[in-house]
């Protein structure tokens, strides 16, 4: 084994039982993720959904991922059902430990293709889960996995990837809003994401102000602490425990979907051998019956690491780090180059300016490494709740009026009332709905706002032909600055009965 590889193995070694638990936890999370997507009750992509293949190519600069199914096949319900079934089989194999690398590869390809088909739905949990699957592909084979600890470039990538969200979330929060003490209070005012407990915390402004000033430094320090091997690994263990407690606390206050669970799966990698040994003593059955038994140290494992696998993993690891660094200031870069990208897009797609997302902008900023990173699905951005400037809460509202005069919430399929009192928590079918409707707020999203209102109203009409929607509006409910405790709705789009007819061309699309 080369000296550099031995050093990596020593610094970034992971207990074999932690690694095995992590792999099986990923299988559970993949299955949970696909079932949650299925239960949301709305086709976000495909011929009858929000974004079909031509529409996606028209609105995004990046073409569909090469490993995705061809557009005509991918848009069919049968293909979607088959893909979901295949992901569930792959996740089951991961949980059972059968052909783990093949199962992980299948899960990564299918999950990446599913995420690529509906970019507006993806949030931090999607990216982290996809990235964990990618790095798991490069882990040592079964023979090496039965050592006491496993060390390789892949375990280094997993540890560094686990730390990245905390380090860069802290960097993105290192702004005037958070350091002035207002960041946490403003985050808890994001009604779309808050749980009932957030209302109680908003009654403690002094505490929130202190916590806001400390939070960016805490995230950066804890993330860096996960990378420090000193003190026999106890620094890592302490940081992992602090971050686990943070995720559990945040889940009580905010709706963040699977993100806490995916993050906790990553933190399992930092459970040491002595932690598993202590756990075995307290359980009626020994974990060693199901998990690998102790063996030689990393430096005494089989001679040599597969050069190609380690080399590819190392190159992707460097691109991943560069991607996070290039993401800093990427919006300024995108604004500077937007005219050039728009001219290119007009030449390729017609006369419509594209929607630039951070992933495509970061890829372009990195050049060739960015293209490789996009192919490997390395895109990531950890600016969760990094609010900048003043915000006063509010929530998107998709409202339909039926022929009988009823007002219907077309997100939740429930009746609306005239009461504009802010809810303790704004209910949505799932975190993906929160992600999507929130992503509709920036400029340039009017075609997608129109498309969402149109497809959701048509879905209601198919299911309720006796009382169809005759008018639909999509907007944002926000506090009224001129009226204390009052709210107003800023309308983004309004469609009437003619717009909702099957042959209507109310919403612009690709020519």
C-alpha cells in the first residue's frame, strides 16, 4: 500500500460496524424517499405533470442526465411505476446486504434520474442521499469490509461529505443578518417550514438573538471538528453528538423532511469501536451476529488498494470540494454571464431566456471539472435558511374557485375560508411541495407558476367533474405593512375557465 494511501486509511478509517449500519440505513432512506414521492398525489413530471421533457429542456440550461430514461418512455406512468419498483428492490438488497455494490449502483442511478426529472422538488436531503450513495460505490469490497476498521479514499469522501453541509451552511450564514442577531428569528418566521413550537420560540427574541450570532460559528466549528482525527477521535465523536442533538432539536421546530435522518445516517460513521462494544453489552443480542467482526487495522489489510477505483474516487472528491468553493459567490458570477448564456440559449431553444439554477451556474464556473461533476451528480449547495435581509413570513397559496362558488386549496384539496389569520403552521402534503412552491418566488418563474396552477386545476376537474374549477389563482400571502395583524395576497397568476379548457394555450411553452 502506498504511504499516502496508508495515511488516508489511518486518518479517515471508519469502524466496520458503523459502515455496515450506514449502508443499511441508506437502503431504508432510499425506500422511504421513493414512497414519500409516490404519496404526494401529484405528477410533477411526465406528459400529464408539471414539467414534461420538452418543457424541462426549454426552462433549464442543462440537458437531461444521460443515464435517465428517454423522454418518451420516462413520461409514461408504467415506466414511472417500474422505476419505483426497481428502486425498492435495490433498497431492499442494500438493507439485506445482498450484492451491496450492485444494489447501491442501481439505487444511485435510479434515484439520480428521478431527481433530474423534477429539479424543483429537490432539497438538501435529496442531494445528501444521492451523494452518500455515490461515495458508497467506491467502498472496499466485502473481504476488506470485515476488518475492524475500514479506511480508503471512499471513507475519506464520506467523512468529508458529511462535514460539508455544516461548514458551508455556517459560511453562507456568515452575513449581516445572522451576525446581527436577526437570522434565527427570521428563519422561524418562514411560515411555510415552521412547526407549532416555532411560535413559542419567537416569544424569546433575546435568546434567539444570542443563538443567531453563535450559530454560524457553531456550524463551521462542528463541521471542521468532524475532520479532526486528534485526541483518539474524541473530537469527532463530540462534534457528531452535538450535531445529532442539533438535528433532533431542529426537527421539532422546522419541517425539513428527511434531511435530519439522512444527516444522522452520515453521523453514524463517527461511532467508534468502543461505542459499538458498549452497545453490544446492553443489547440482548450481540451486534456481531449481524455486523462484521473485528479484524486487522487498516494498515494490515490486504496489500494495496485498487488503483483505478481509488483514483476515480479521489478525483471526484477534489471536484466535490471545488464545487462547494465555487458555489460561494456563484449568483454574482451568474448575473455577470447571464447575457452570454441567454444569447446562447436563444440560439439553441428559441426566444426565451433560461432559468439559471445554482447547479448549472456552478458547473459552468468550474469548466471541465464542473462538467465531470454534473455527470457524476455532484451538485450541491448548503445554504439552507441562510436568510439575507428582511423577511416577514408568509406562504404561497394556490386557490381555485369552483362552479358552485366554493374556494379550494389546490395544494391540499381542502376548502378555504376568508380568515387570513396566519396558521400556526402552514400544512403541505410534503417537504417537496414546500420546496417547489418556495422556488416559485424568484423572478423568471412566471411560466412555471402558470403551469402549476393550470395542471393542478385540471387535475381537480378530472377528479370532480360535477363541480369543476372555473378560476384559479396562484400567489403569496404576506403580512400587510399598512394594516397591523392584516394580510394581503400578491397574485402571481390568475386563470379563468377558458384558460383551463383542454385545448387552451394559456401558459407559454416551447415552440
